């Protein structure tokens, strides 16, 4: 396999990886915005304490899945920019064009931040509902639940802060 064929295969493989990650992000978005409120409502309506108590952790897993997929997209873009695009001469390449103007990446940052903001609100509402449900089922145990959800929320904030830059730029 020649060097040009190898570079072409790398480009096509990374493009497919980015496309697959975008599809998974869309499924996380749909699953999260439709399933989470519906499941939370059903759990509250039918008094399913265990289901209500698990909702905040399900939301955390969805948010971490989103971070993972976004990081994968940015990582593939960074590899394209650093290892594939330098071998292409005479044209402006995609990643270099995106980085030529800060505003071209704004939509990605806004989507990323908006998704996380909505799911942080979901997490807060689900945590409050779960604490109330646990308090009704097992009086005097709500502090343990509140501590668990607080630790889960803080852990996600730490992960988010550590990965914010790597999920929003290829620099």
C-alpha cells in the first residue's frame, strides 16, 4: 500500500468514525430528551421508588456518553488536522478552515454547552424527585440519597471541567 493510499484510508476511516459518533450523539439526544422525562414521570406516577432513585444515575451515564462521543469526534478531527491534512497541498483543508475563524466552532460549543445544561437541569430535577421518593418510602434516609446524588453531580462536574477543552477544540 502506497503512502497516498494509506492517507486516503486513514481519512475515510476517520470520516466514518466522526459520522458514527455524530449518529450516536443524536441518539443520546433523542433518548435523553424523550426517555428521561417519560421514564421519570412514569416512575413518579406509579410510585416506583427504585426507578425514581436510579434516574439521576441514568442521566449521568447519558451525559458521560455524550462527553465520550464529543471527545471522540474532536480527537479524530485533531488527528486529521495534525497527521492527514499536512500531506494535502494546495488547498485549504477542513480543520484548518474551521480554526481560521473562532466563530466557525461556536455552534459546536453552543450545542455542547446547551446539551449539558439541559441534562444538568434533568439531573437536578431527577435528584430532587429521587430524594423525595426515598424520603416517602424510607423516612430519615433522604440524607444518604442526597449525598450520593451530590457526589455523582460533583464527580460529573470534575469530569466536565477536565474534558471541556478537549471536547470543544482541536487546538
